[in-house]
């Protein structure tokens, strides 16, 4: 008879998860310490992270570049596509707004990484 990692209640043999406390019984760790899948988070120290540099790298022509350099590739491409769509839809005026948002966003994300904080691949500001 097995027992739960936290509750010490008896559990039937062959069970993979305790019905009392939810702990895993196959030795893969507790439900409280499971880390997100690899690639979901961007760890500090993997990309150029100068916050000042990020703002300089986000002029209107390459909106999203800061995000791509920070490791948030999907988000950077979204900003890039958004900037193009806005430019077409508003004859260039909306592009300025997207550019400013992307610059501030890139600056904030870079600041977090500089503080040693991990950020999500789609984390904003
Ligand atoms: Zn248990």
C-alpha cells in the first residue's frame, strides 16, 4: 500500500495521483512545484537586455524588433504585422500608436529581465 506524499493517507497500489492531497505518486514531483513547459518562459540572461537599447530598436519601421531580440518572437511578429495593418488602414497614423506601445512594452519587459525576473513569451508590460 502506498501513501500520499503530503497527507500520508493510504492509496491503492497502481495509483499515479493521490486522491487526498493530489500529490504525484510516480516520483515526478508535487503538483505545487511543477514548472511551466520549457520555452514558455524567457529566462533572464539569454538575450541582449539593455532597456535603453530596446527603445532605440523600436522605430516605426521595425516595430516588434525589441520583442524578437528579447526572445518574445511571437509577440514581436504580432506587433510587426499590427504596425503594417495599421499603416495600411490609417495611411500611417495608426502605425505611430503601435510603435509607441511596442516601444514601452519592450522597455518594460527588458527592465524585468534586467532585474533577473523571468517573463512569459506573451507577457505584456
Ligand atoms: Zn495524499
